[in-house]
C-alpha cells in the first residue's frame, strides 16, 4: 500500500495560498466558485460536463484555479484500487488548503462516492459532500446543506436518469471534438467489475435529445462526436409511437446530422456488436473506422470465470467480420486484464496469442485489481502473485507496442485525411489531428485552422504517432 500521507514538494508549493476567512469567502462571488477535477473513464469526464451545467444553472461559476475555489469537487473512479488511492492522496493535498480556508467545501462525486457512501465521510474528515453518478441534479441542494453546516450525501441509483435534457458545458474543450453520452449503467455483471454496482442498471438516453445535442455541437463548430456508454451496442430506446431504435439505427441518425461531423463510439462489447453496426459504419464515410473491442483475456477458461459471455472463437469471429466488412485499415483496440483469479501461464499464453492473432492498433492493459463486493471478490481467489501479474502485464504491453508500431507502419507512404485538433504538444509550429482509424498525425502547420479537414502524406511513424506533411 502506498503511503497516503506523503505530499510531494510541488504539491506543498501549490498549496502556498493566503489564508481566507469565512467572511472573505462570502464576499467573493458569494461562495459559488467551483473547481472540478475528473478521474477515470470518458463517461466520468462527460459527467463532469453535466455537473457543470447543473451548477451553472443554479448560479455557480466554475474555475480552473483551485486556489480561488469555494467548492472542490472530485469526480472519481473506483475501477481499480489505485484509482481510489489517487483520490485519497489528492484529498491529503486539499486538507492543507482547507486548513487555510475553513469555509472550503470538498465533495466526492462518481463511482468512488457510490461505492463507499457514508464510509467516505467517516474516513476522510475533509469530505463534506458525497454524490453518486445518478444524484447530480441534487447537487445544488446538497451544497446548500453543506453551507448550513451539515454533511450531505445522495447515492441513490436510478433506473431512469440519463440527464438527457441537460446540455453539457464543455470543459477543457478543443472546440473540435466532444463526448456525447448515449446511455448509463451496465447490466453485464462481469465478475471482476465494479461498474454495475457504482453506476447502476443500464438505461438508454432518448434519441431526439442525442440528435439535438449533436446538431448543436456541429453548429458550434465541433466536427467530431464520440458516443459514450459502457456497452453502446446494447443501446435501445422506444419512441412514444412504439418504434424501437437500436445502436445501428442511432449511429445512422447521428451520421446524417452532417457529413462533415465525424462519429466515433465507445465501448463495444464483443457479445453485442452486430454486423448491422459494421454495415452502418461502412455505409457512412463520416462514421470513423475504429472499434474499441475489449477482450480482457484470450483464454476461454478465464473468459468463463469473468462471465464475459463470449469465447475466444466468438471474439475472433467478430474480428473476422470487422475485417471482411470494414477492411484491414479499420482500427481495432483492446482492453486486457493480466493475472485474473487462477490465471495460469497457459491462460496467459492464450492472451498473448490472441494479441498475435488480432494484431491490435492500440490497447489499455491492466493488472487485475480485486474490487470489494464484486462476484470475483466473493467467489474466486485473487491468487496470482503481484510480481507474476506485473510480469505478465509487461509481456502484454511489450507485444502490443510491437503491434502498434506495425499497424502504424501500414500508413507510411499513404495520403490520409486528418481532422485538425490543435497544436502538437511538442511544437507550436506543428498541428496534430486524427485520421478516421484514430491514429494521431503530426505535421508542420500550413494555413489550416482547428476543425479543418486536410490531407497529409505520411512519411514516417513511431509506435504512437504518424508524422507527415500537408499535401
Ligand atoms: N464496459 C467496458 C467493457 O466491457 O469492456 C469497459 C469498462 S471498464 C470502465 C474499462 C476497463 O477496465 C475494462 O475493460 C477492464 O479491462 C478494466 N477493468 C475493469 N475492472 C477491472 C479490475 N477489477 N481490475 C483490472 N482492470 C479492470
Ligand atoms: Fe464492467 Fe463488464 Fe459492464 Fe464493461 S460490460 S462495465 S467490464 S460489467
């Protein structure tokens, strides 16, 4: 376990702010400046945009400067133990801020709030407010409770809440790409996963509000939307007239908003992704040819223990369909877990051979982290030693790196269309953007601006980036 008490030098220096009395706080914008920090998956980042919208409607203003905030909200992740450690460590940092400004409110939102509930308030004295992912409409009332001197908590999980009628306020936006939440929760109950317990039952957002949000984003100059859900392929919504809309139909409805609006989506579940979805992707040039298809393991025995509801053969058949319908160029990425309960060396070799069979463009790879309350924690034994998990994880990462480089090589010497997203991180003289299969391209600037589509000749690549010149 890491030592949660230790602050780095920079963190201590970052807290060197003048003391503020409660009276001063009240004078300064009536105590309504909120600073939000988000952790974890894209859904959490999208949720913070919903939270900001709800708070702004209620007279709050957001600040990116934590030192001037009256309220700090951490939108948290609980997927692995170290995600929660990170938050507890961050709270240590804020303890020093609160010592200097006793009127400061600290709230925990999201999955860690939902998982730990009142325990968070008991264990972390600095925490004033705890709100689960379905309780964000209640935040203004919860903040009022805190300003009345009470601790406030709402961790009620809803079967209906989709925040469909709330227009998110884009945070840290490049003005080109935006996330659009299409569903919430998950019904899959993979044995390792805490999401069904922290985000509740699966529910889909109504189609008209999704389309209205995408249309508005396009009018505002955005050129790419990513449709978000834990399992987008199980999207289903029924109109008042009784018409059932599935994910392929939703995808088509978003694609026709405007041919210049690129559409991406995440995450697909291998058991649910249909050929209808793949053919819809093929039909529309603006639906990006990239699929994130988490495998988690290449071993049938482990997939069964994980209750993933597919076999390695089924998974490979889905990959075959992707290649048949969308071709070799379609980007495919994975999530993989190393060292799940009872995983043997042979199971691990099956994972490495799945990587070799598919040759993914990209991957998110994790060592198994047992989560309290999950079926795996209750019924299985987390028996793979930490050093073995780490060694296996490293082998998966090393192989993926080779494949990422190979897949990038495929683009060298080609002319690609790039949506420009902004300045390259390394040089103001270069722009960066993505091709539709989600590869980052960096090239010297011409006259183009953010949001333009340009053609670039790819000259070379690294395992993470394509490098080229404007055509
Ligand atoms: N819904 C998506 C799916 O089914 O693929 C993924 C959701 S989860 C937020 C993202 C990834 O975290 C999972 O695909 C899995 O690889 C990883 N993950 C989830 N629980 C984990 C655990 N207990 N230990 C390690 N990794 C985990
Ligand atoms: Fe978790 Fe499985 Fe649901 Fe993904 S599909 S969120 S891994 S339970």
